[in-house]
C-alpha cells in the first residue's frame, strides 16, 4: 500500500501585478502505475499513487478482468524508482480469459483506446444496466455544489479529477481523486467494492458524479458495475451518448450550479 499523500511541494516563482514572488507550491504527483496479473504485466497507467488497492480493484471490475471482488486473491503494491507496481493474484479462470484478450492499455489517462489491437476491442461486453434511479435536478445541483468542498487534493494542487458516489439527495458519500479521470472513477468503484456496496439495493439509490467530461469509457465503466446514472461537470461526447442509450445509463453533463444538461434520460 502506498503511503503517498498524492502531492509534493515545489519551490516556484509567481509573476503577478508586475512583480515576482517565490513560494512553496503543492504539486500533484503523477507516476507510472503498472498493473500486473499473476506475474504478467497488463497495463501501465499514469496516475496519482494513492488508494492503489482500490484503483486495482476498480480497474479490474470496470475493464471486465474480474466479475466480482472475490476473483482477486491477493494485492501487493511495491514502489520503485520507475514508479509503482501493483501485483494482483486472480483466479485461474479470469487469468485465462485475460490472456485471450491480448490487450495493451498503456497511456489510458489521455486516450481510452490507445494500444487496443482492433476496433472490436474498443467496447467491452457491457450489459444494459438492470438498476434504475430517477435522479432529480435538485440532487444534481446539491452534488455539484458539494464537489469542490470534497476534493482536498484538487484544492491544494488544481491538477486532479474527482469521482464521487452521491445518494438520492445529492449528498456525496464517497469520493476519490486522481490526475486521470478514468483512474478517479476506477478508484471510486474500487472503494465501493471494498465496502461491499456494489449491490443493487445500494446502486439503485444514487449516482456517479465526475469532475470531467463524459467520454464513452466513463459511461462504459458506470454500466460495467450496474450503476444507472452518470453526471459529469463537463460535456458528453457523441460516443458517450450513443453508449448511454444502448446501455440504459442516464447521462447528465455540464453540471454546474443551477444548470445542467440531460443527454440521455433512461
């Protein structure tokens, strides 16, 4: 388990009002994080070295590498000069399925499909969600207003994304941060899994909130854990909208104080 706080201090020079001042500033950490399954390296992500076990669990679930948390037998994290290695031991059946996929996902922070070997690998076998939640406009507004107060790393560095789970009233119950928007959502999914909250009765009474745009992959990850609502602070892409329609995910974007856009209402 990494003991990183996710930030380091750096001496910087600030030019303001025609003068230069030197001060110590908080900088978000970004390091390579290798995910290794049964001693075989599968992906190297650029991310914030916090909540690494949650990240590994969430990534494994949202990418369909495992079907449930119990498919992971062990997780070990080791920091080195080149980054962090997260080693997972998964069931033989899941590992055999993983080898068949033959995917390389390096660079996932900036591009959701980098390294995929063919167009068929862009979309995972996500099933339409079976949970349903009617998110209210008031709940979206409440969640957005809370978001900035719940992101300590973002408030310190200005460089990270947040992903939150909100209840039916829009109160943020869980939140994770990372320099990568996909990583933040994976960490959130991992935290929910660690707390055994990826259950229908829980997921049908709340929604995901992300501080980024809504790409197809964010919709896909939401559907992979059977959550039915994704709210994004920024816009949605065409592929995200198409996928939300296909998978039965309610998709809301441009979520700001007293204003948001509903792209798909499922």
